[in-house]
């Protein structure tokens, strides 16, 4: 539980923890590679720790030399059968990416997660893997966790997905590494390409393109071997930095973040802030595996915002935060086409609608988003984040703009993705206090 008091304009300059998506992939691909890899800037959170524990159980060697610096001894794709159930905890990335790994590993395994993860859809990964020959059985209804994986010889296939999900795409590419022949994945629109970038770092040939209809087409011919090749540097997480940027926008302050990932598929939130009149300055410092740079966000929004289905894939994690900025912005803002929020750690559309209304914001829900009447006085409330880390942090940010103190329920939910959330907000001047 935390108490959030009305906060004057924040001021922040510094770095944020390593990118969660890239940390997961760095661990998994290093574990599958031949040789030793070094990962710099690895995020330690509940989600990435779940991936770490699963890889240890599969025979990989992981050792932390110093905070955030990890040596990984790969198994050259020769994983060992785990002695017990692989526990993905609350991490959908862990569960879905490991399904791709396990499908082609030639071993028996069971995969499970916590109560929340057991409610999230896995069929979107299981069915295309089944088309490649994978043997995966759901032990619950509707293709949900827990799952049982049995040895199978995979073959390449032409696959189509209904959702532009980087997790689904990544699982299929990881399975294709051990499959015979070409695998092609057709997604309805481009998604995050962290996996493709990192596969190339390990010497894998993978192609990607966008066709005339806007579909993303990714292809990999297996089997291919991963070779360790120097250090992997994990940049700062833009989905984490977004909480500081949003805090600047709702309080009229300033947040400068250095060393943050500027991948084109990860900065949709910044584009929307700029569209709403918030001042956004971006400068690229370096390009390694990922473009990296400095971002400064300052000032309140001056106009409403509009999010369409085409925008959603590039800011899916930041939509709860964007709803908070919309609550401050003058006029009527809308988010549509974000039905995927219904099947996250919570139903984020319902959870955020409930939280916004508790703070006095006029908010109406639709199947894929919200209609938000912004610019009104933000109140105070006892806020229930429905067990969801991103909802918890987003509502905390908006509560900083409240007229009186609010209370956020829940036990350190932010540790799932942003363990230093409260400390960094306090450093920026945010009046948050654990109770």
C-alpha cells in the first residue's frame, strides 16, 4: 500500500532500469547459444527472475558478476529435462517464449504460472506451434496454463496470426530454430523486433519485411545454431521511463531520461504525448543492437488525444498511462482498438476505468478502450489496481495531480516490472510513501 499526496511539478534527470522485453530475450538466447555471453544492464524484476529460474532448471549456467552484469553459459540448444514444473509466475513473456523453446527441445516439461497468468490466453501460441508439429497439451480449459510439452520433431510452416503480438512471433521464431525447413510468420501489422535483432547478434539468418497491405512478414529457415558473440548491453526501458514522462505531463514538470531504448516500435507513447501538446525532445546517442538515446518530456498537455487501432501495437503497455494524461488534457480523448488490454494481468480497460472514475474523471468504457473527458479537477480515492502492476503505477501517477491524498491498495505490485518505482518517483519530487 502506498499513500500519494498532491505533488508539485516533478524534476528528474537520470537513467531507468534495463528494458524488460530485451532482458527476457537476452537471457533466453544466451542460454540457447554455444559459448559464454555477458549481459550488461539486465533488469532484475519478478518477471525476469521467473525466466532466470526456468533457464536454470533447463540446464543453463547463469552467474551475476555484479549488479546487472550476468555471465550466461549456453547449452548449445541441448536443454535438460527439468525435475519439476517450470514456473513462469506472473510473466506472460516467460511462458510464451519458453513454449517456443520447449516445443523444439526434444524433452518432457510442464509449464505453469500464478493465478493471474493462468487466466491469460496461450492458444494463440499453442495452435501455430501445433501446425509445426509441436505436442502441447493444456491441462485446463480453453488452452490455458498449466501446459504439458512432449518431444516432437518440428517442421517449418507458413503461419498467420490474428494479433500483432511480439510474444507470439518470438515464440514461433524460437521454435523455428529447431525445425526442419522454412517458417514464415504473417502478422496483421508490425510489432516489436527485439527478437529478430538479437537473433542476428547470435548469427542467425532471419528476414523481415512489411508488405503492401501493412502486414509484417518474418521468416527463418531451420535448423540454425546460435553462437555467443560478445556482450549484450540492455538499454533503459521506455515503458518504465514512461511513468516518469507521464508524471511530468500530469504535474507540469520535467523528466529527462538517458540511455533509453528508442526502437521505433517502442516510442508510440512519446508520439502521442507530442500530439497532445506535451513538449518532447529526443536525441539519439548511439546505435548498437538497439537505437539508444536521451528523451526530455516537459509541460502539461494542451489538447485532447486520439488513439486508433493502428496506434495500439506501439504503445500497448503505456495505454493505462496515456489514459491518465488524457484525464489532465482539455477536451474529450478516445482510445479504440485496444481489446488486447482485456487479457493482460487484469482487464486493464475495466481496471483503469474504475480507477479514473474513483478519482473524479468522466470516463466511459468501450470494448476496446475509453472515452475520457479531461481537464477537470482530479480528486482523491482509495484505489484498487486489481493486482496489476501497470495499473497500480499509472493510477499512482495520476493521483499525484489530485486535490488530496489518495491510497493505492496492493503489496508492492510494481516489483513485477519496475522495482525502483517508488524510489525514483520520490527522487523526482513525487510525494509517494509506502504505508
